[in-house]
């Protein structure tokens, strides 16, 4: 059974996106990350910025603001909270990609869970120690007023909360994935090599 | 930096031990699993059976019996509970193996944590879905009066509790390891191949 879809879940700053982009190039696969945001924005009419801020980090907002949205009108779309609505469209887009029959790499967005019934998917988790990720976040995204450690930890907490909310699974637990690679130990090139070898010889 | 020690942590029934044995054979590394039990038994005077039952599953006993041991005399050795004493000897044996300079594979026993200051260690976690492990436990260890699912889940719970007790880390969380491999998805031969390739080319 050839691998047609590779999903990449990743700790913030681990180089998961870089791994995915390199894999797409090497394997000739389509690459989806922010591209999904564009499609969701196109379908919903929300700005790309709004989708980016809310599509992967939904329940990361305070429980209060979330409840307020559910109770009030501004956050309600088609009888759902905005965040649930965005998730539903995002889920539809990911299923469309998988059903298109085109070989693809999808980064983040609960794709491992959404595509759990598909046989030809390889689910990967990329992670690294805090030191590696702190340095990489500053090198990749630049300095900010928030300390790198806090940026890394906060973002992962939001991803974990979002994943838990929509999948009822624990984000980053090995059993959700087929392989988990420590990019800090292995290096990003080695991660790409290992995943590629599995995808090509499955 | 060549890899001199490979630690293998494993979910029960995932084939972690088989992976370790095959790796030892292919790489010409020494192999330690029950061999550590023999050494601990030799040093402490406890039977191998007693060491096997208590060395990796210490706090898996009820908290009541554990407290009772700490308060009474039968469980006290050198001012420690028997389980803490066994852990301390086991830890010493693992450090002796690492300091011997001989290339080795060590299965279980918190070796990843005990050797965390060593540079030339590759820490691996082997896991698989429940169905794969249930079938493998019955095929490897035979039927028992306890349902395979319960055998697998209980053993992992005990390993997790033991690991937490002695390391204050969560057993099976990717960040404790350099690579985590799903043997149910990849197959044991592929796990061996991936680890071997990393160890030989580091």
C-alpha cells in the first residue's frame, strides 16, 4: 500500500513545516499548510488573518470568551460557534484533498485524526527539546516582546487544546502517529530522509 | 558522535524486546534486559523471580502496601524500601554497563532517564495499537486467564507508574526519546532497520 498522504503534526519550532516542504519537493507531493487557510477563507468569506488566528487555536481562547461566543450572536455561524464552523470547513477541505487522489502533505490541523479511516496515510509527529525550539523560533520568526520559551509553550498548549477539543485525543501522544521524530537530535535532513524512505518503500 | 548505547522503552506487546535482540545481533552490541535482573539478584541476594516482579513495577503495588512496607520492617533494606533499594542497585548496574565502554542495548528499566547525561546514547520508544499488541502478547506469551487487552493495559500502567515514580517524567511521551516507532504500522524489521541506520551513521 503506497503512501499517498503524509500528515505532519509538530511542536512549535521543531521544524515540522520545513520538513514537510522539503518532503513535498523531494517526493513531488502537493503541500498544504497555509494553503488550507486560503481555501477556508475563500469558502467562508473570513479574512485569511482571521482564519489563521482561529482555525488551529480555537479553544486556546479563554473559556469565558468561548462561552460568550456560543451565547451571543457574533460568534454564531449556521448554528455553530465560529470556531466550530471554521473547523468544519477546514475538515471538509482536508477530506477533499485526500479524496482528490493527488499525493499530498498536510501540516497540522488535526489531519491525522480527520483522515483516520484512510489506509494510505502516514502520520508523522515532529518534536524537539525546548532549547532547540527556542533557538529555532527566534532564528525563523525573529525576536518578539514575548520570551521564546513562552512563545513555544503557549503555542503548543493551544495546539493541544484545539486537538483535544476536536478529536478527544491527547496531542503529541505517540499512538496517534506512525512515527515520531526528534528533529533536535536527528536533524531536519535526517527526518526528511527517514520519512521519505518509509513513504517510498511502503 | 557514534552511538554506543541504545535504550529501548516499549509498550507491552509492541515487540520492543524482539527489536532490541535483533539490533544487538545485527550491530554486534551486548544485550541487556533480564540480564540486569540476574546482576541485581546476584548483588542483593533476592531471587531472580522477586527482582523481576519488583524491579520494573515497583509502585504498581497498591499505595497501601507500599506505605506499609515503608512503615514496617520487612520492606526496609539499608534504610530504603525494598523497591527503592532494588531501583538503586538496578541504576548502579545500568551505569556500570554504560561506563564499561562496551556497545550495549538496554531494554526498559528507566535506562533512558538514568543515562540522560551520556552523549552517545540513542533513546528509542517502540509502541503499537492495542489490536497489534493484544495479538502479539497471546502469540508470544500464550493465553492466560486474564483477557489480552487487560494484560496489555495493566502492564503499561505499571510501567508508567514506575517510570513516573523514579524519573518524575511521563512514560511514553515523545520528548523523552530520540525516536518513537509504531511497530504495528512499520513492522519490527523496519523498526530495526531505521534504528540501525541511525546508530551506524551518527
